[in-house]
C-alpha cells in the first residue's frame, strides 16, 4: 500500500554553524540551513514554521561550498594510477591536492585495463592525513571486465577526499 506523504515527518533540518559559505561570489561567515538535501532560507523557516534546527553542526571555521564529484579518474598532474602502484598514497594525495583548484571535492581513482599484478599491488591502502581536515578513504572492489573476451578482473579504487 502506498504511503501517505502528508503523514510522514519531514526530514530533519541541519544548521551548519561557524562556517564560511559562498554567496554572491564571495565567502561570507554565515550559517547554512539544509533539509532533505536542499538549502533553506532561515528567515522563512523561522517565520513560517517557527522551527529551530534538529541538528547543529559546528564547522569550526571551515568553508562550506559546492563541489564536483569525479566518478572516474585514471590519474592526473603527472600521476597515472595504473603506474603508481608502488606508492599509491602519495599519488592519490597529490591528485587530491591539485584537483581541488578545479572544483572537484570528491573523486574515484580508477585503473585502465592492466596486467593482473597491477590490480593486486598496493590496493589495500587506507590513509588519513595527520592534518585532520584532508581525509582520503579508499576501498577496492571488483567490477565487470572492460573487455569480456579477457579473463582479467578489473579493480576500482574508491576514494572520497574532503578538504
């Protein structure tokens, strides 16, 4: 039986405090209010719904801004993830630092079709920088081979970088 949306509770309202947001092409110190993935007008929320935030999150002076997610990147800035298997951490870290200036805030490093040894070498890597603000989380998973006539298994290295 279909649910009646009018009886469902609305999603929680999140208030991001102590942050800088991009507004009118400038960074401004202001709270950001979000419900159900949509940015809210706090004045309208206050006067129309008379509702405080359900959850308050202190951003500790960080910038909150939209960013692109690159779901497939084979490398960049001189790094080829298929070739840099001896030092995965530094390759991903370099790309993570450089790609941010292009508006990309999260990415998924991938490998081009390669010999099986490339897929298994170094892809259990997990790291968090000591700086605390930059975090790279990775996990590997198998996916369908790009060329079915080959018996190789393709691996994808999943990473999300926040800065």
